[in-house]
């Protein structure tokens, strides 16, 4: 990438804390003139004992208490100025952060003073982009920063943090090193033809390539699972009226969100809430009871229930275990997808009107369990079943956005496929020098993860997802 070799020459600034009122707001300044810009707006509360220390003894970080003044010399706010000298900063440039009181008006006033002093307003993700361009993080870690910020559960945060710290990304560096070693063996034979690689060594190269490919396929699946933790899944709760759908929603939410009544048809429209189920953000959609509608409003509710079922990643088909199965129960179960439906037999706290065998012939390959949404029994097992289906939904993503997990998993799989091609070619007796074509393709795919071979438009799409200030 041509842009990766150049460092920005201007100084940028932005509010780095979320909008709204809080205890503190941080205005971040980064670039070669960061300290000069900050010096034009910040006045320390008292003179330092010694002025700027010598170049060889400058501390990497320094904090000062003082005030911020605008271009007219008017006092704006008290602040603490934290100076971080390159390369010991987030961007590996000189960075200054002004921490003022956390009101949106005062934060904007401090930012305006900084901009008037010579900084340029940062674009979305520009601080992280500079960290990438300056070699502090690779492109995959930059994406992990976005994932950490966007994490909705602690499990999702831990997954993103593992990639950001390099723990999950080690498979990329280790695989790259192993492929480079294979290519080195091949290139040595090209430089010294008299030492041509015997066919048995070519086969060994292919076997090694196949082992690396298996590791990369496994890593791709792990990345997809991480994406599930980030994006979550949607679950539609369907069934005929009065089977306990709303009470089941409340049980999964651990709070009374939906109105519960013994009167059939209480839920006339879809009710949607997000639950943290075993660290996965799950959008639960309580739908209107499915039956022959008695009026226009109920007809709309039934149609919306069918639409929610069609759009959901997972379906919970709820039946009342205390009543005999009806034709509506059977029909509702029949329209749910077998591979991503859990048939929930509710009201297990009451006497059972049928045994599991009576329902099994209608369930097919769908998962099935008994619960009591009222008593809470079976809810933990239901959550485990939802987790299992959610983590297995790899093929059910809408990839229009080409998010974090999609891009990295795609690169891992393309690299693995190229290594598989090299392994097959070695078994077919293809000369060693021809294997290097597939090995090079595998390296290039891995380089797209780190950014070494990523296209500029891919990099642009990644950083435009960031907020201003990060």
C-alpha cells in the first residue's frame, strides 16, 4: 500500500469522548505541531520549576493543570493538559489531550480554540488510521478497535480485545512465517539448480501447506464466531395466542417488558428487545398470536408475525404443553425452518396434556424442550440452545456491509484455499517452482489482514466506520 509508507504532516484535533454531559471531556490533538498548538491555548496554573528539559531528558508523558483560552484571550475552562511525545502515544505522533469539564458546550469551545490555533478537525477514525500508517497497529487490529468500541456484551469485548492484543491474530503471523519458509526452500532450488528439490521434499512441502490450511480454516471459523458476538442474532417468538410467548420473552429478558394476560390476543404487534444471552446480543421479537384474525388490527399483527419469522435468524415455536395440540400448533411449527427452530413446550409447571412423542412427528429435525416461563424452569437450557444455534449461523449473515468478521475470515479462507491448491499440486507431481504461485497467493491473502497488501478502497471503508475522535 502506497499510503502506508507516508506519515501525515498536519496536526488534527477532535473531541474524543462521547457526546452529552459527563464528568470530563477530552479534546485530542495529534501531529507534528500538537504541542505548539496546545501551547497557544493552554496556560499552566503556575510556572514550572524548570522550563522545557533538554532533548535527551524529556519525559514521554507530562500532565499540567491550567486554563484554556480562546483566540481572543478569553478564558474558556479549567483543564489538565496531558502531553505524550512520539512515539509513546496512540498514533506514534506527538499527542496532547486537554481534559476539561464534561459539558458539550464547553467541549466544543475548547475544540474551537484548538482549531483556531492551527489544528485541523480530524475525520472519522483518523487517529486510529494514523496509528496504522505509523506502524503501531496492523489493519486487523485497527478493525478490532472498532469492534471493542461497538461491543454490546462483555464476551464480545473479550473476543475483540484478544484480537487487538495480538492473541487471536498470532495465527496470521505464524502462518505467514511458515509459508515464507516453504517459499524459501523452493527459491533456494531455483537459485541453485544443481540442488534441485527431490520429489519427496515437494510432497513434504505440500503436506506442510495442507496443515497450515487446516489451521487457517479453523481460525476463519473462530473469527466468524467473534462476529456473531459482535453482531448478535435475532430470535422470533411465534405461536398461537395465549401459549405464553410474552411471558417467555420476559423470562429471557429477566424483566417484565411485555404485557402478560390470560386473555388471548393481548399482543397485537411485535415487541422487540435485546437480551444478553450467554454473552451474545440477542434481539428477541415477541409476535402476535397466529390464528384466524377476528379484525383488521389482528390481521396486521399476524402478518407482521409472519414477516418477523421470515427475517429472524432463529425461531422459537411456542406451544402450550397443558393443552392438547391443535391444528394451529402443527401449522405454525410446519412453517418454521427446521435447521434454526426450537420448539418450546411451555407451561411445564402444569399437568402435561401430551408427551413428547405426540409432538415429535410434527417437529422433524427441529430442537425441542419443555420449559415453564412462569416458574423459570428450563430457561437456562433454552438459552444454551439459542446460543448453539446463534454460534452455528455462519452461513446466515447479510454480508452487504462486509464487516470485521467477513473480511478477515474471507482472507483466511482464501489463503487456506491457495495452500490446499499447493498441496494438491505437490501430490500431482507439479514441479516445486510452480507451487510458489499458490504460496504467494496465500501470503497475499494474509497480507490483506494486516494491511500490507490491502487495497486502498478497503482501508477507506474500514476507517469510515469509526466515529470522529477515534
